[in-house]
């Protein structure tokens, strides 16, 4: 995919309920763009993630799927990677 078809979203270092509004605003803008086919959630800066953030990612996935768009999680590491693996997110997201 070309870069105009892809949007990269980068959650805050603490990806939790307090991040919800900013992250949602970013992904909603990307979803409204009809040229965008792939949303990449770049997790390289995320050091903390909680259950609210897991819900946020599931909401994003559901919205994207309803619009025939894909979501991928990239650059998982440390605690965030462990939490997402325990939650079996590798079964519902493409992780790179």
C-alpha cells in the first residue's frame, strides 16, 4: 500500500483511559478519509497499557472493519507486548 492509503497512529507512553479522547479523534479522522485503507498503531513508545486501552483498540478494529479498512499493531515491546499477548490480540490483529 502507498503512504496515502496508510495512516500511522502513535499512542501515548501511557496508553490508558486518559488517552481515549485524543486517540479516538486521531483514528476517527483517519477512518473518515476514504483513501485510507490501513491504520497502523505504532506502539513503540507505549510503556504502560491497561484494559481501557485494549477496549479502545477493539473499538478501532470494529469501526475500521465496518468501513473495510485494516488495522495493524506495530513495534510491540515490553509490558505492552506481554499484555496484548495475554489478551490474545495476535488472534484478532495483524502484529508486525
